[in-house]
C-alpha cells in the first residue's frame, strides 16, 4: 500500500475523518477518542436540543465539506500509487518516465531520481564533476543528455550500470580525454554525441563492444588524426561526423582514409574532412585526395621499420662478404646478414577498382561490337563472292569472246 505523506494525510484525514475505512472505501465521518461527535467539536457549547432547521443547514455544509475532502483523498491516493518521487524543481512525466532537470543551474545530479526513469535530461546546467556512483540505481535509463555543461573528465565506471542506454549526449562540454572502458557496459548504445569538446585523440578500443552504434559525432574537437582500428568494431555505424577538426593529412591518416573509402562503399554517410596541413592540401576534402599522394608513406614506413629491426649498420653489399678467419683460430659462425626483401606497398582503393571495372567493361563491349561487325562484313563478302562464281560458271560457254572477257575482268575488279 502506498505511504501517504503527512501533509497529504492531514488533508485527507482531518480530526475525525478516516480514509479508506468506509464501506465504499472513501472518507467518512468517525469518532475520535475523547470526542463524542463531530457536531460537538465543530459547534462547541451547543445545547442538546437545538432547532432542526439550523441542524439541517449545518448538516448540508458538512456534507459539502465531506465531498470535497473525499475527492482530495482519492487524488492523493492515486498520486501516491502512480507518480514516483520527483526531484525538487524538476519536471516528471509518469507516462514516458521522463525526468527533466534542464536549465536549473545544477552543480550536482539530484540524488532522488526515480529508479524507473527512462529519460534523464540534465542539459544546460553547471555540472563539472560526476561521481562514479551517480547513475548506479538507474539501470532502466535509455536516454541521458548531459549537453551544455562543464564536464572535463568522466570516471571510467560512471556509465557502468546503464546497461539499457541507447542514446548519450555529451555535446558542448570540456572533455579532453576518454577512458578506454568508459562505454564498455553499454552494448545497446545507438547514438553518441561527443561534439564541441577538447578531444585531441581517441584511446584504442574505446568503441569496442558498441556493435549497435549507428551515429557518432566528433565534430569541433582537436583531433588531428584517427586510427583505423578504433572504428573497425563499429559494424552498424551509418553516420560519422568528423568536421571542424584540425586534420593533418599526412601518413598518419593514410589507414583511416582506407577505412573511409570502405565506409562510403558500404553506404555510410561521412561529412567533410577538410585538411589543415600540409600547405598543399589546406582546405581540401580528405576524401578527394588521391591515394597516389600517399605512396611516399610506404617508403618512409619501410625505412623506419628497417631502422628499428636492425640495430647495426644498414644492410649493404660489403656486409654480405664473408669474414675470413685468422690463421690458427677457430672459425666463428657467420652471422645472419641476409637482407630481407622489401615488399612494395600496394594501396587498395575501392573507388579505383570500380573505375577499372567500368573501363574494362566498356572496352570489352567495343571489342565485341567490332568483332560482330567484322563477322557480318565477312559473311556479306562471302555471299557476294559465291554469287559471282555462280554467274561466272553460267558464262563459261562464252569465255572465247574477248568482249566477254573484258566485262568479266571489269566485274572482278569492281568486286575486289
């Protein structure tokens, strides 16, 4: 049974009123201990015998008062059963289970948010610190909006209990770093907004496990390059916003460009990624930069990897000559000086592959048409020659006529 607060109980059950004890479950007049009747309490000092007309008028007033208190009692009971406790100054909707605490200048999250809340709006406040346990009792929460606050750091377990979270808004804060395990316990997350923050890099594996993520916004941060491995787990991603960042279109962004082409090929939407460096590519969209401009990156990668693997001098022809042992000394085992054969990096471009297939198809079509025309021309020529030979056989009796021979020669020359 719901517990009625004292203020509501005083409204429902004044003096000799009792709620829920009558035959109809409503409020009725009763007798308090030490009080003989309500009339004696409301009208003290009245004699036992009083005129009936006055009693009837007073009784009507009592009936109207009883009716009003009965309605108030039912409203209080219904509110106690259906509406959870709403935080102070917040707006609560019992149908959608939404708690709106936006624009209240809060510096801390209200501690009395109902556990059944599905939507919690905390935008446009002054939140700067979130304890790791602040959302521990909100396992049913599906949408959380923390936009337009002053958050600069998020504990790694702050969203650990939000297993049903589908939308997380962290737009326009001061977040500079993200913990690798920040979102590991939100497998149902579909929409994530990290725009307008101070993120300079993303830790590897920060998006691992977000198989249901569909939209991701990283706009207006300080990102200069991204790693392809960070985005490969996002198999359901459909929208990626990375604009308004100081992108350095160098070798560090080459692998991410490969991923962007694959992402666009499978139907994903990606906004403009404008380069700021180097000077030759400033203002250009990274998606339109040809992969041939990154060919020199393979040479740099090979030289750097060779320098890391070989601690001695670089591999040359002189180092491959065997060392002759000194006379009288035992031969020492020859060190392995074989130079590994460097493999040339072959950039894979989906866009170029599609263009190559189209060009090859067009060329093959043209060749096929030419072959058909040539075959038709050969057939026509063969039929003409057969016809000519038939006519020539018919004229064989007239072969001795010189005029006929001249005409035959003219026909042969005309056919040729």
